[in-house]
């Protein structure tokens, strides 16, 4: 199975779920155009594997891409197992670099309050944009091996 983008998701306000959109542009030093979390910092783009969401669907079957406030929902790649510094090609043009794995869940997380757990703090990843481009559901994801000094 080829790794791919299942959904691209944005929100206009921080602290809310994101909604799927047909495509989005990634900009170097910024992140996703039109997303509240974009900016000049290390968490410009968030990713979560749909396989991780599947685990949570056992308790809450109505979960859809964007409910965990992830920008990119992936399929066929265990993103949480990739080391910091890994580079991912998203679609034909975009390139991102993983900067953080997991995060502290914000207070009032809807999913945590409904299910008692949330997967994003453990299995969500964050990245900065190294090369921009438009990404869409169905685009392929490829991983560059991490370069080890020595």
C-alpha cells in the first residue's frame, strides 16, 4: 500500500476541530494558507494517521478527519514512528520536516471529554514547511531517510 494523504483540513480559529477542504497550499516559513495554526514556528503543519483515528473510532464511531485538529490525515504510514528530522514529500511539490511528536492536549478537548482519551498527544506529529506546494487528498507521501552525522 502506498502512503497517501486521506484529507487536508483547516480551521479559522485555534482550539476547534478542522474541516476538510479539497486542497490547500503550504507556504515555506508559514504552514497552511488559511489555517489558524500557521505561522513562523516549529508546528506549522500537524499530521495524524487515519489508522490512529481508527483506534479511537472503536469508542466514538462518528470520528472523521479533522476532528483531532490535524491538518493532514494520512493513510498507509505510521507517522508517529518517524523520528524528528524526517522529511516527507507531500504530493508533487511540498516538503516538510518533522519537528515534534505529540503534544499536550488542550483543556476542554471534546474527544477526551467524550471518550476519556485522545490520540493526538501521543500519535500526532508536527512539522515545518521546507518547500511549498498545493496538496490534495489522494496525493502520495514519500519519506526521505534521516541523515545521520558521522
